[in-house]
């Protein structure tokens, strides 16, 4: 339980730090980039933690089958969300809600 909590806190601190870093160098507001940082981090985490028949795996299997004639065993796509992914999704949802609230007058 403590390990999951520590992992969540580290993930949140990393995402907030990355958002502050980008906003510092671009001289913009934190709210402007935080949603997109969360979305990008969630996509990267999803891509690197999923197993099985993804985009690159299927192309590699077809390439091997075409050059050797040996059919590769098809793998099922499998994704089991871990605590880092769930924390990143939560961060993205919260920052998206804050972004929409902040810019509500534009809608």
C-alpha cells in the first residue's frame, strides 16, 4: 500500500514538474500545457506497458513471415493498467476539468 502511494506521488510530482518546466521555458501559464502533458504521458505509458499484438509487433511478424515463410504465432493484445497509468489518467482528467473551468468563458 505504501509503495503504491509512493509511486502515485512520484508520478504526480513528475507530471507537475514537467508541466512547470515546459511553462517556464515557453513563458505561458501552467494550465495551458498541463492537460496536454498528462495526455502525452498517458499515451506513452499505455504504449510502453501494453503487451501483445500492437502496431509494431504485427508489422514485424508479417515481415518475418514474408522473408522466412514461417508463420508467427498471433499474440492477443493485452493491457493491464498499473498504478502509474491510473495516476496519469487521473492527472489528465483533473487538469482537463481545470482547463475547461478556467476557459469556460470561451465556450
